[in-house]
């Protein structure tokens, strides 16, 4: 199994920036894609961005041009740089790891709160 630990959340004003980090440990060799999802109060969890081991990326339309996902395979860490933050970005952000073997359920971190004040 893989353990994921997020950090970097907090309170920021509209237009500000934050960088989230997610450190993976355990059976990291089995990880293919890693990503960030978020869940706002009363809403479903939604995709923010993903990155494969080969560094192919995918972003939600709502964050394109503002957020950047990156991955340091040597450190087993994935990052989410968030710029030009908006109040609607307020949510709990979760790190996710998907495996090369598709039948293995993905792993989730415990979540980190991001709050953007207007």
C-alpha cells in the first residue's frame, strides 16, 4: 500500500498563491498517476489536476492557466502550485495515487484545507 501525506494548505486572500505538496511512501513503484482533487462543502469531490509518471498532465477547465501540477519522482512528491486564487477555489484538497494495475483501488491522503477570502 501507499501512504499519502498532504501539506501546504491555509488561508489566502483572493489573487494570492499557495503550493500544496503530497509525499508518497510505501509501495511507490506501483504508482502510475498522481493527482489532486477537491471537495467544497455540499459539493461532490472533483478533479483538479493529474500527472502521470511520464509527466503528462490533465487539468480541470476551472483551474487551467492558474494551477500547475508537477512531480518529483526522486522525492516521491507531487506538487500543486495555485496562483490567482478565487473564493470558489475554497475546498479540502486531496492527493490521489492511481496504480499501474487498474484493479487496485486508488489511494487518498487525509486532505488539506484551502480557504480563499474575498
